[in-house]
């Protein structure tokens, strides 16, 4: 019995086209590792910057923006 796989739209996935691709050669492995390291270092840098520069009063700025937009809509009669 065949073991067919389907994508999220119900189309059959042919074997060897998706998921079976592995890097070939030393340069491809190095590029894959370099890309992975770059990605995760950017994730760590972004999360660290968010933690360092976290502003606890950030949510109150949305209240001020909502009040300003309500005032503008009232002045325009919308």
C-alpha cells in the first residue's frame, strides 16, 4: 500500500520534492550553519534589546492615542 502525503490544500506531495533536500558538499553545509547561526543570533539580539529597552508605560501610550483619535473624530463629526 502506498504512503501518500498531502499538503495543506489537499494536493499530493511527490517524494523527493519537499523535505528530502539535504545540503550537498562542504560549502553548502557551511552556508547552512552560517545562516542558522545568523538567524538565531538576530533572535537573541532582538529579544535582548526588547528586554533592555522595555518601557512599562508603553501600554498607556495606546490609551493616549485612542483618546486623541476620539477627539479628532469628534472634531470632524465622524
